[in-house]
């Protein structure tokens, strides 16, 4: 699985660089089920473009 290899390689790289001072312990698990978000979560960035967080990441 390409995505898993990329994630594991990145975790290993960050661990070697000791960026966080401790090993990354995030569990990588296969995707199983997708649940669509409720309507009020859809188009969040477009609907909240005036919010500071949205301006910073956009």
C-alpha cells in the first residue's frame, strides 16, 4: 500500500530528526468505512471565509 509506506517513511524521518523529543506513536490502520459529515460541516471554508482560522489556512 503506497499511502501506508509514505506515512511510515515520514514517521521514521521525523523520529530520526527528533523533532518532538519522543517517538511518534500514531497508529496507522486500514480504512474501513466512510461516514459523510452532516450538512453543517459541508463547505465550511466557503461559508466561514471571514473567520480568522479560515483566512490563515486559505
